[in-house]
């Protein structure tokens, strides 16, 4: 198409439909007007399915019968997915990763791959069965929905749905329209909603924050917000691609008005433009509806870049700027539109186009009868190419004009869709560059432009499936997120193109690794010998860094190629990645075939010397249904794994620890474990049950009957205690608190002069030293072995107080040994603490005597007010009077 023709003027600015390609496939028979249509962003495919809400007497959509159909940019059917349901569809659109989402009012939705046609089902739960969904919008790879109760909900990731509710909207009727601001574009850094409030103004809701109303003076209390205009009867609203401008379509006084607001919610400035939306020459469907706000209401509202708003009517589109508007009649009503970063994509039954505002450089070069430097340079090059050069000395001799001309030609080439004109414009610019030199021009502009244009045209030429009708400006935006760009190419298995683009645009290792990993995952599906496939994959990616063999192995196991998966995993250098995959692979196999995977995982974990990995394998290994003899043998073959197993069982799994000890016939340890479990019970019956188990274990060992006797005694004590509880002599809780199996057993060791048993017992169950010492003290008191008690106390409390004197004194007093208790307290190394402790237990005379013995005159003055006993008081006063200075 001639670049200088079919321009549309809007207030001295020009717009043009640029055709990417004609439609040659089945899309030319598609009924756009009455169907659900979705168009993917970044020049992606089109999807369509029947809209059962529309009543059509003669359906022309047999192409969509019982299915969702995907069309490539040439209009050919790319894939088809069965879909026979006639439910209401509030959302039919593409996610950011170019999966199609079809959401039903009941909360059930499908995610469909446009290339493979595969469909995955998801359900948002019962809440939307009773509270159906009215409308929903995509945001990144998730969506926002509004339910029948006019409340809003957010699903951040449609592939792994978790429903979050926004704060209450307080709406009493359905809003006319609403839009979403994604978190990466919002001022708050959260997802935001902009809602046309039925009572006037705009309702603004930020994720996890309360709603707020703007542009409605009846609802606003803030003095700052009162300065904003009062806007009522908002029927539609739309945010520009950069989310900097807001357009509102209002209807009042039998008139349609478009309002434009920049820096919305902050600036009080706005522009209004009255517009006429009648389509007098278009035959409308017969209806009883008389309300013009419904009859004339646009089907859709878009921004065309950041320049103007486009309203889609039945057969017209209306371009609206702040100062003017113009109507453009389409060939028929069968067209769909999608807002892109730099324009508005338009798909019809015949053409694939984009509507964009023409930049000044394009107008300078191609406007008819233009005398701008760009137009002169373009004409001069055309004449030179035809070997009929024209006089252009004036342009050559003016460096400023020539620089402007070269710049216009290059920018025009960036904007142009047609490769033929792109080349001609770049050659024109290069022709001018010869006479200009490098001082007045960016030396990289030609190389960069040529490089990006090459990418643009490669994306368009990449065949029917996966080809993208994309512009230079869109590519510049898309390469800012290389993961998304490469992901879109890999979705259609365009591995070679993705590799070339990655190399050409100098993407990071991460993107190249993703390409080769994806290629290998596709390669394993080929029906070929495992060894040959493994060699092909290794040879292809041997020079590439960061390729995930674990991902490739996972794909292999999913399609039933387990041996290939093992061969591929041998190439994975990271054991922390390899081991979880081996465990995951084992879960895919039958119980009889997964042993080798667990053994390999265990061997790799031992090689890694990483305790976390070893524990991970042990934990997974123990959970599987398998012969326990095999488990214990496998895990105990290596000293490292055996040590980890024992530690893991002792700390995290008593059940398996008991089985493990029984398997190795360590009956004494089984008994000790049962004792420990008895101690942890809060019920007498349970305590007795575990002690009975302990007794049976100790009975298995004929060489040492000591433990057996101790436990038998303990069981008798507990049974007697149980009998007393049942008779009502003691409260159950009190009985349980008084009788502790661990303490009783420790006391028995000390009573029978078996301290080495006590130490071993304490070590096994990590009983604190202080508890051991107190148990021994209690035993010595019961045996009235005072010399041994004094010796033991002095030994343990030599450097620091480990055994509290006050606690020992309390035990002595309970045992009717008050005199011994006083003696113990008087031996405390801290004189002040000794005195205060004696006073606390009523031994005032002893407290005074301790202070006098240690010549603590100041301490006597300090405790003077606490002494009321006459003899103690007399002793204190006598000593103080004798020692006054």
C-alpha cells in the first residue's frame, strides 16, 4: 500500500490503517459480531467460540461448532479444542503468557494452550455457585472478577488459583464499567480498580485497602478532592496503555460526551468533547428498547496509543481526541479490535491491520507535495536509484537540514510496516549520511534500527503458526521483558527463531538456557532409541550453560521414558536439583519399580555430604509403602546415612524409631524409648500401657534384669495410684503431676547405687544436668546421707550455683529436716542471699548470725527493718552498738 494514501485526519493529526497481511484462511468466514472473540497481545493469534447469549436466526458459525478455535495471523485454523457448554461466559481472553482463559459464571474456568489445543480445568469453589460471576478482566497471568453481589475478587495466578477478596465496594447496583491497573503500573505498587460509580464519580479500590470515591462532590469530604470536577452518568471508562490518561464516556441530556483526564485523582483539569454516535445508514436489529444510552452505547472502548480514544460501534469506529472526533465506516460489522502499546489492532474477515497515529517524521517524508528535508532526501535517493539524479545541492550543503532529513528517513523506516519501504527509507538515510559525515549523526542509529527491524520482520515471517504481527515500537517494549518474549516464541516451538533473536539482541544466559531446555523437552517426545536421543541432546547443549537436565528428565518420565530420564539426569551437575527429581521420578513408578530411584537418590545425597539432602531422601524413603526390612537395610548400608537415619528417627519419628530398634534387636533401647513415651503421656492408662511395652522389651534381654525390676515397681506404683484416683482419694491431674516415670526411674538408679545407669539414661534422653543433680539430692535426703550431701553440694556449686540452695532447703524441710535446711542455707557463698533466704523461711536469728559471722555491718543495717524476733533483734542491736565507729 502506498504510504501516502488513506490517511485519516483528526484535528490536524493523521491516523492510518497499516495492513500487515490479507486473511487467506478460514477466518474469512468467521462471524465476529455475534461470537466471543479474543485477540492476543503483541500481535498474537485470535480465538473464537459461540456466544449463546446472542440470538441469531440463521447461524453462520459452523466453523465454531462445539469448539473453541484458534486462528493464526493469516486466518488459518491453528488448533481446535472441544467445547459444547452453553453457560454464560464472563471472561474470554488471553493471559500474559498467551494461554486462553474461559471463565464461566459458576467459577469453573479452563486454561487452553492455543498451539496444542490442550485444556486444563479449574474451579474457584462453591462461593460462586450461589454468587455467580458477572464480569471479569485479565491482569497479567491472573484475573479480577465481579460477582453478583457487586464485590470484587482477585486471582493472582490463574494456573494456581487462590481467591482473594478486595475490601468492600459498598455498591448497591451493578457498575456500568470498570477497569484494572496492574501492580507494575500503579502508583501504590498494588492492583487497583477504577469503577464507574452508579451514583456518580469514580470508585477507586486498591488491593487490601478501603475504597474511595472521586469526581463526586456529594461523596467527597477532603478539601483537595473537592477541587476535582463533578462527573456523573459515566457509561464507559478506559485507561491508556501507559496508564497515565483516563477517558470517560458520559451520557446526559440526550448527549454523549467524552471526558479526558491526565494525572487522574490529582489534577483538576479535564477536557470534554461532545460526540454523535448515531449510525443512521446502518440497519439495526429490531428491538423494543427505546433508551438511547443503551441503543447507541458503543460495544467497546479503546485507546489508540496515548493519542486518542476509539469507540467501536456496530459498523463504525469513532476516533475521539480532546478537540475533535471523526467517524470511520468499516466494510461490515465483522471486525475485532485489540489495544496495543502503540496503536489499535484491527482484525476483519479480509485483513489484519493496525491503526496508529502517524509521527511527524512519517508525515514529513510521505505527505503529498511535502517539501520537508526528509521528503527531498527520499525523492533524491529514488532518482539516484533510477539513474536519473535530481538537483539536491541545497540539501547537501545544509548540514542541519540534511541531518533532519536522515533522521526522518530512519524514524520513518522504524514506523513503516512494509519491508520494501523500510529498506528504501534506510537506503535513503544512508545516502544522506554519505554527505553528512558522522559528527552530526548518532553512528549507531543505522545498526540499531536495522537490527531491530530484522527481529520485527523475522517474527512476522515465522510461518502461519506462531507468527506475530508486531511493530518496531512493540518490539522495543517487549525486549524489556525478555522472559516473556522468549516464552511467547517457545509456546509455538519456534526454537531456532528464539535462539537467533536471543543471540541478535544479546539476551542473558538465562534466556538461552530456557530455549535449549524447552527444545530438549520437545525432543524427548520423538520416537527414537533412548541412547540416540540422549546423545543428540547432549551434543546439542554441551556448550550451553544453565540448561536444566532435571526439567528434561521430568518431561521424559511424564511421557513414560524412565530410562532416558535416568541417562539425562547423569548430566545434571547440581545434586540439589538432581535428587528431588529422582524422588519425584520414583513416585511415578509402581511400588516394585521405584527402588533404583531411591537408592540412586540416597547415593547422590551421601556424595553431596549435605545433611539437608540426606534427611530429605530419608524422609521421603520412609513414607513410601515398601518392605521395611528393605528400607532399613538400604538406609543403614552406609555409616553416613545410618547416622542420619538414627538422628532423624530419634528427633522426628518415634514410630519408625521403635520399628528400627526392634529390627536390630536393640531391646534395651526399645524399652528406654517406651519409658520416654510414657513420660510424655497425660493419662495414667496410657502411661501404664507404654511402661508395659517397656517391660516386654526389657524381658527380651536375659543378661540384665535390672531395668525389668525398676519398670515392674513403677507399674505397681502407677496402678496403685490409678486405684486411688478411681476411689476418689486423689484428683486425676494432681496424681499425674505427682508421679513422673522418668524421675522415679532416676531415683531408683541412685537409690540402688547405680549412678552409671542414671548417667547413661540421662544421656540417652538428653535430661539436663540440673535435673539429674536434684534427683540425686532428693535420693541423698531420703537416705539421710548428710556427709555425702554436703560433699556433693560443695563439689557442684564450687564455681557457680548449679544446685539452688533454697530448693535443697525446701526438700529438707519437707522431709522434716529443718535444722539441716538451715545449715545448708547458711553455707551459701552469697551472704546477702543467704540472709534474705533465712528471713524468708522465718529463721531470723540464723540470718543475723550469718551476717555477724561474715562481719557484714552494712547488711545488718539493710535487714534491720525486717527483723521482728526479739532474740534476733537483741543480737543485731548488740553487735551494731559494739561496732559503731
